[in-house]
C-alpha cells in the first residue's frame, strides 16, 4: 500500500496547522463583515429590502461584466428560476453532465423535467461540446412542437422518448471553466437554451470572459463552502437586462410596485436574498481579488509538490484558454484502489479529502434517465479527490 504521510505533512505545513483538523474549504471573514452586519441590524432592514441587496448586485455586475445580476436565496433556487425562464416545462428533457453537484439535477426536476446525461471532457471536468454534438446528432429530430414555445422555429425532440430537449446546463467543475463558447454554439444550432451553472466559478474566466456570462442566464452560489459566502445565497446573471428585471419581479412574489396595494400579476417566488445576507456579500466581494490571488498561489504550490513527488498522482491544473478560481483543488489518483487508500489515510490524519460526487446517472432517482456514453465521467469518478483549499491565512 502506498504511504501518503508525506502528502499529509505537506498539507499540514502549507496550512500552518500542525495538529488540528484541516477542513476542505472554510469561509474567511477578514474585512468589513462585522461592520456591515452591524450597520444592517442598526438600520432594522434585515429582510427583503435594503441598500446591501442593491449594492451586492451592483458589485457582482461590475465584477463579472454581466448586464444584470439578481440575488436569490441560494444557488439551487436560482437554477430553478433560470430553467423556468428558459421555458423548461413538465415532460421536457434538459441536458447536463453526470459529474456535478446534485443541485443541478434537482433544479431540473423541480420543473417537472428529466435530466439527460452527456459526458464531460477529461481536461476541463465539464460538459464536452464534442460529446454533446455527437449525442444530439444521433438522438434528436428537429420539428415543430409545443404551442407554448412562442417562436415558430423547429424544436429538438429526443427520438427515443419523444420529449422536447428544452435546455442544457453545463457546469464549471471546481471552478475550472468548460468549453462554454463551443457548447453555446452547438446549442444555438439546435435551438436549445443554455443555463450556465457557474455556482463554483466566481472569479473564473474563459478566454478572458467571466464564467456565467456566456449563456443567456448564468448562476452563482454563495453557500458557506464556496469561494465567497453570504451564509446561503445565489445570483442570476443575465445577458438581457429586461429578462433580468422580470426575474427580479418573479423572485419577489411578482408583486406590482405600489405603496399599499397587494397586487400580483404572475405566480412568483419568495427567492430574494435578505439584506443581512447581502451585507455579508458586500464585505466578501471586497476581498474576492485577494482570495483569488491566495488560492492561485496555493494551487501553484500543490502543483509543484505533486509534480515532484514520487506518487503517480496528478494535480488538476486549469484547462487551456482559462483562468480558474481554483475553488476546490483536486488530484487524480491512479485507480479506485489508490483513491480509497488516499482517502482513508488523509481523513484518518485529520486532513479532510473527498471523492468527487457520485455520478448523477447512478443515483436512484436518475438511474432511468437518458444518457450518452459516459466513459470520461466514469474514469474521472474513480480517480478524482479534492484536497484542502481554503484561503490560507
Ligand atoms: C453549490 C452549487 C450549487 C448551488 O448550491 P446552493 O447551496 O443552493 O447555493 C449549484 N450547482 C453546483 C454545481 C454547486 O456546486
């Protein structure tokens, strides 16, 4: 059995933590967090309205270069709303990758739609445009269908299930950008709406453009384990400002603006982020550039260590044409057996490591869903392990 004590030693040294437990990713509150929270509480505007909500949206708009940003209670409901706005309806199908966090599949299910799993690329860990194109070529018919689809253009239908393919949700795994430009191009050709799950990739760029801004709608998450946190939170990014404004209306119970009347013009949601969470978000956004710099240095240090060590493990570097936020660092072990040994030894020693998520297509609720050849995802699932990635103090 391979002995991983030198890895454990290296990680303990890197995090200046000789004995205590080292988590995978913990938040850092090093700036104005307490000040803004206090301001928020003093103002009494802790709930669904307040200046921090607007400021947080403005900060993210500016940082990502999107046209409109709308805060949500979390990333999962942001994904749900994004799919609703993309016209995903009951009995539709939505293409996504099997290698993703469960939220992607859950949001598709909330719309009454079923996921279709298409393989990832080994270098990006994200949806493969080539595999996507192959799957569509083989499995899809273009025809005129559902009346509720407003334009008269032909829609893609799955030949074997007869269901409409309404949308595609690629995901930027661990913050590493997938080939999103190519994915959008393929989907456009098939009249498929793209929702970019950029929950893990705030601060990641593909071809110098921020992830989450390639598709019509992108989604970010500010959960406690993400690069920055609002406790819980999410954000929708829109190309089309008007659609963003409509989304904002839907997240606030679709209430018509009026000083005293309660009038609602649509089935809406209570999905808006409270001002107290946004206060935390503003303070975290101020620190994001520093966090990204420190995370990049940590990734470089890991890369140097694993490329010079005697193990055959490979550090997962950012793919070409991209600049990754290195949200969660990952290594590839040689096989599943080595992976198990690595997980056992590190966790036993109080250094948290974790295998990648179980592939979505193997979970009981998605086992019967449509899928293509998933050989890359299967290969990665046996070998990928996340290693501690918090911003080092
Ligand atoms: C974190 C995450 C989400 C959203 O999660 P929330 O906890 O609801 O904010 C969605 N998709 C992926 C891939 C994620 O990692």
